[in-house]
C-alpha cells in the first residue's frame, strides 16, 4: 500500500488526470484509481468527495447531475480549462520531484 501522506499529496493530479480522460462520477473515479495503482491505492468516499468539493470550489472541475435511464441520478465531474492548466503545472512539479528522487537514489533520469 502507498502511504497516506503520499496518497494525500497526489490526490489533485490523479483526479484531474482521470477527469482529463473524460467525465466521471465518484464510484468510477475510486474504481479507476484502484485499477491504475494495481490495488496499491484504495480511496474511500470519505476521502474522495471532500477533494472533489475543494477542486470544484477552486473551479478546477465542475459538476452536474445526470439522470440515467434505469438508475439513480449521478453527479458527474468534468475538468475545466483552469483544471487542465493546473494539471500541466502539477505534471511539471511531479516530474521535477521524480527527477530529484532518481538522482538521490543514483538512477539516471531519462531526458
């Protein structure tokens, strides 16, 4: 399992990255994170929804209720243009951290 601190630090770029691939709702976001991490990251509703609300307040994502046939209404989340810019910034930051860690651990980063 990945540590809680590292998981918490990576919530914004992970959620924005998933939503850049397309709109989604909470359960599918949680499922996608578990799938992408090979089960090493397991998020709960209690962890995901406060982050989604914060990202929405920061206008990095927006939401809308969608009524699907034969199911209950679901709140879908979409990345905004500001969210895409923030994701690019996050990508740059995480790439720099990764490069530093590779140097520290004696691994030559691919450039």
